[in-house]
């Protein structure tokens, strides 16, 4: 009996050692499988299939397969066929043989819930999304089944169905994958805020990978929140090159150009080659923003050689040319882009600016209308675009629309003097001279070297009789450009008003000699001649006075012939008729242009004839039209007090050294001020343009869903008896020894 017990105890010990060894062998296989499965899942998390093609991964996989084969030989029983097929399928998954894995498990007639779940995962790997959705959404064999079903919906492109499915499921902590996939579905459904909210949850659950922050950064970039995107990309930039490129682009978007350049250059100096074209393009954008156009052109060309199907690099080259005012070269590139891709709006935008530079304003507006969606009235970098479109509209007589563009440009850039000049032009056309002067004055604080702006501002000062200030303004304009006739004209007027009659006449004589058909020069010289006549008459030099009046009359007549629509010349000619005491002709001239100045001069005519009642009437009407006019007030005060003759004698006796600085009073024949109407013209302003055409930074649409493949190896059933390996004895063949025949040779013939 004792011997039987000892034998039984020895059998139990032997069996337990066998069971422990079997479990230990399986645990080693399972642990190594799980380590490889982490890398396998990481390849989906980072969208980087190269991770399972590395030599390290392949060596580890080969080692696992070898260990499993040893385990299989030692412990396999025919009853373990389902475990065997499941394990072989799981191992083939790690090797990337998804189709073979599905065939292996598909050959089993009856599967456990766990194996059925694995079949759903294999359908997902084989992109059989319908079968994957049906299988994964109807099983509770794994906590990841809902995550993987949602990923299947996303990969199939069923965004709405995927969101509906998500509403029916309540999941716990899935290391962020559920919220990541749900956030991506919201992004694809253009619900950016919901996408960001879910990605926030995903990052709170798990912040070790790069996918969650990359997707949230991409959504924030699309959501026009690049500052927040910079933070996401920066945290993962050192862990993967695609994050580094995104980080540089985000820095570019927030105008941290030097930092962006450093990141792009650091990437190009590294060994990775996957995103070189994006780095070249981003570096080109950066140099363009830094106004380093030669470097920008260089990198745009490098990018173009690597992005033959993309218009961005070509458009960048054209934009550099536009910025350098090389419009013809730029137009040829824009035309090529549009012929190849008529939907690329940035090319229309650039071509619109190029046409504007070539003065093809209608074509410019046509291209601007096609790129209307790119006009962003909240982007200060686009101020020049609004200026260009504003002037194109202004030059084509669309002043109202032009005004809106100019005001937008000025709101975007308070120092945009081109917009101020454009607004002044519209206001001058509307005869709103006071506001026009304010805008021109502001513009001249920023741009001091544009002579036409100075001469326009000087003309506005003439309108308000601000001759002393105009003296300095026209002087500045002529210093910048002596050939500016409008500035020379204004200079002659302020010389006259400054009581420099001889210098003024000499200047106008010179101007008229060079430009005999310009009406405003003739008119203004006529005024100077008329004042010369007044001065000669005060000195009792009547022949000289009459000769001056004759020259003045001739100038006014020639001016009216050159510009018959300028009726106010009649007022000046009427003054000469009055000096000649041709009162009927003078009245007729004043009536031809019935404005407040003509009313004043008519009143002066009647006062000179002692018809004081009529004189007061006309002056009263003039004051009703402009009660603040200092000449009307002066004449009415003189008329009421009846001291005009006394003043006339005082003026005549004072001579050139008298106290009367106003030439209207100083050279008055009868004490009253006679008004002359100067003529001047405003220049239509043209600016060379400070063109800046930033291209949008590259948006990465690396939209991929992340499943969780949680395959496991299944252990074989426990062995009852050990499998003893027996070595086969090699077979030894027997050697048959024949009798030796000595040294006989040849053939012995038989005996018959």
C-alpha cells in the first residue's frame, strides 16, 4: 500500500511540473504578443504603417513565431483546433496578413463570442466595413467594441450614422479613442466646436500620443484659432516630423516669422524627407512675409519642382513678381495656373492685382469678383487688396463701392495713406472739401514725397482762402516735382495773394507760354492782369491800367473758348466790364453764372452807381447763402455805414507800404472787395501699390480614425501526460561480403 501511494505522489508532482511549464511557455508568448500589439496599434494611432516594417519589429515577430511553434509542438491537442486557428490568425495580423487571418477564422463553423469579435476586427482590417459594423456594434465581448464600431462608421464615411450610433452608447475611459473618433466625426460634419470639445476630453484621458493634439490643432487652425493651435503643435513637435511642420505653419499663421523660419530650417537640416516639399513651401511663405523676396522666390521654385500637381508654389512665384511690380511676368504665370485649375481662387486674386497694376481696371474687377470669398475684412494684411479694388472701382466710376473699400482698408491699417488719398478723391468729387482736406492732411503725415497729393491739398487750401498755408504746401510740391503744372498754378495764385504781383505774373506768363491751351492758367493770369490794372489805376497810370485790363479781358475770353462749360469765368470777365463802366455787359456776365460771388460783385456794381438799395438786396441774398463769408460781411458793413469812399481814398493813398494785407481791399477802386474766381484742377491720385498677397498656410487634412485591436492568444488545454521526445535510431544497413576470387582476371568460359 505504501508503494502505491508513493507512485501516485510522484505522478501528481510530474503532472504539476508539466502544467506549470505549459503555462510558463504560453505566458512568454502572450507577453511578447502584447508588446508587439502595442507597436501594431501605435502604427494606427500615428497613421504610420512603417512602424511594423522596422527591422526591430520584424525580428521580434519572428522570435514570437518561433516560440509559438515550440509551444504548439509541445502542447497541441486535436481538441485545441479553434485556439490554434485563432492564434494563427492573431499572429498573421501582426505580420500584416489580414486576408489570411480572416480566412483562417472564417473557416470555423461555430465561434465563441470572443472569436466572433475578432472576426469583426478582421473585417475592419480588411476594410469590409459593413460586416465590421454589424459584428462590432452587436457584441459586448470587449470594452473596445463600441470604439471599433465607431471607427468603422468613420472609415466607411457614414458620418451621420456614426454620430447617431454614438448617441446610443455610453462608454467609459477608452484612453481617449472614443472621444477622438467622435471628435473627428464632428469635424467632418463641420461642427468644429463640438470636435474641439471631444478632443479636449480625449487629451484629458490620454496625452501620451500625438494624434489627439494634432487633430485638435488642425481643427483649431480651420476654426481660425491659430494661437491655440500653436500650443498643441508645440507640445508634440519634437516627437514627429509632421507635428514639427504643423507647428511651423501655425507660427507662420500667427506671424511669428523668425520662429517659423527656424523650425522649417531645423526640419530641412534633419534626416527626414517625408515633408520636404511642405517645408520648402512654408519657408517660401516665411521669407515672403519677411519681405525677403529673392529667398522667397528661390524656395517657391524648389517647392514647385516637388509639387507639380499643386498650384500653390506657382502662385507664390507670381505673387512675388506682383509685389515687385513685374505685372506682365506675373500675369503669364497666373494664366497658366487658371488654365490648369480654374477653381484656384488665389490665382484670380493675384491676377486681379496684376491687371490693376497694368491699368486694366475692368479685368481687375472681374478677377476680384471671382475671388470675392478671399476678401477678409478682419485681416490687416489684406489692406492693399481693398485699396487696389477701391481704386479700380473709383477709376471706373463706382465711387460708392470704392468708398466702402477705402474705409475698410483704413480700418484694417490706420496708416494706409493710399486709402486716405482715395477717400479724399471721392470727397472732392462730392464737393465735400472740408473732409477731403482732413484725409489728405493725414495722408501727408505718412507719405511726404508724392507731389500730386501736396498740390491737391494746396488746392483745397485755396478753396478756403488759406493762402498763407497754401504758400508752403505748393512750395513743397514744386520742390518734389517742378513739372507739376497744377502745383505751379497754385504757386502763382498764392504769390498773387501774397501781394507779389510781378512774380505771379512772370510765373503765369511762363506757364501760359508753355501751355497756351490750358484754361485755368489763362483764367488765373487774367486775374493777375486785372489786379495789375487796379494797381496802375490807383497810381493814376491810366494807360498802363487800361492795357492790363485789355490783357485780362483777352485771357478770360481765351479761357472761355477753351472751356465753355466753366461759366464762372464770366464773373471775372464781368469785373473787367465794370472797370470799363460797361455795366450792362457786366450785369449780363454776372447773370450767366449766378452764384454767391456773382451776387457780391453785382452788389458792388450797384453800390458804385449809388444804387444802395439794390446793392443791399444782392448782398443780403449772398449772406443768406453764406452768412460766414468774410467778404460779404465786410462789404455789407461798409455799405451800411456808408464809408466805402473814405476807405477807397485811404487805400489809394497808402500805396504799397499800407496796412492792408488783403489784396482785395488793397487794390479796391471803390472801397468794396471784388471777388475773383480762381481756377485749379485736382489730380486723380495713383499709387504704385504696396502689394502683399499672403497665401494661406497649408492645412493638413490627415483625417484617420483610430481603432483598438485587442487580439489575444488563446492557451491550449492542459496536457495530462508529457510528450516524450524519442530520438529515432538511424538505420544501419548490413554489409554483404562476397567470397574473394583471388587474383584471377577475365571471364571463365562455361563447360558444356
